């Protein structure tokens, strides 16, 4: 799809969320990654959380420490204090949810992905204790969202891979990076988007968190017709982001916020007025490539 064929209809833009922070520049789900996302002017960040041994909710994607730190074992076998001494990359530690939310409150919106049902109580406690926090919850375990919606009145976005075919493709591509439990969960999460829409309407959700592969203008329109936003993951290519913008997708989640924001800044309309421009000279060389025009309509 050529960018010249996308008409800019209003001053609104498709929002950019930094997936686990600016995770191509800094270790994922660390304070450095989230700080960088704020510096770049992303509209939001996405993070993942689990409950540690002492009941503290900590920010990490996997339920084990094996892939992202210098130690091994289940997250639930370590206390938050012990996780401060773990190296999560470049000397960063595994932060607590409270640390991260305190860092970004009043600066950026937060998607708290909760796939540990035992962490719900802690998520409610922490999010309720921080002034100026703008957040919502997403999860593939939809019962978690129903509880957060009922108990905390949180905005929630049911997560869906869209189709069983997408789940199979993802497992094939990422199998080496996933635990057996995660593979089992992924199979269970392979619920199609119409089912996610039905559940979202039932609990009063604000939108869907949906895998971008296979998204079409018709699917996006149907989700919008149900009164829901479309929050798509994970997109690192500006050309694909451009296609999703043309469909009317409300927000994209990316490992490469610097690149997507830079592409957006050279498009007509520029960045949102209340966000700083990205410091392009600070981008790492691996992301320093020619920018694509990126015009983002709010409707298809």
C-alpha cells in the first residue's frame, strides 16, 4: 500500500505504545526502557506483570527468569527484594509494578497486561495508590479482566490472537522462547475476534488488544461498530503501521517506538501537540534509516 493513497482526515493520529518499553534500545520491561519511551514521546507503554514470592507485583513478561535475566527459576520463587539484585540486562533489575507506574504517572498511558490471576489483588492495590495514573488492563485470561472491571472499574481490553491459525503460526515462530506453560496458554487463548467482541460488550470493555496479523478493514470496522477501540500488537515496520492507520486502527504496540514516531513526525500533521518530538539524533544506528510518510486517518 502506498502512503500517498492514505488521506489525512483530521488532526488525530494513531497512537504509539512502546512494547515492554523501548525494548529494541534497552532491556525489555526495565526502568530504562520505560524512561526512553517517555523521552521519545510515545502515547503509552505496555508492560507485563506477575506476583513475586512476597506478594509484590513485579514487571516481567515470562513466568520464569530464564530468558530475560542472569538467573533461572520461577518468578514466584523470588521476592521483590531479591529481584532487585538480579541483572535483567545492562545492569537493570526486575522492577516492581509500583516503581514503573510511579515513574510514568502523569506522563504516559499504561497498558498493564495481567496474565497471572494471583496478581490481580496487587494490581488493584498499586494502581489505586498512585496519583495521576492513566492506565488500562489487558489480558488473554479474560476472567482477570472481568474481575478488574468489577472490583476496580478499570478500563479493560480483552486480548485475542484472532484465529487458531495465528496461534499456530506464533507458536511455530516463538516456540524456542516460550515455556511449556506459555505454549499451553497460547493454545487456550486462540479465541477469534468475534468472541472477544462479545465478551468485551458483556463486561463493558473499552476495546480489544488484537494481534495485527490478518487484520482487515472489515474486521476493524466491525470492532468499531461494536463501540470498541482497536489496539493492535506488535508492529515494528512503519509500512505495516501505515496500512493499519489507513484501516482506522486506534493504537499500535511496537518494540521500535523511535522508528514509528520518527515516521509519524514527517507525515502531514506531525506529532500530537501535547507530546515532545523524538530526539532523532539519540536513536541507535540500527534504527537510523530513511523515514516513510505516515498519514493516519481516524476513519476508513
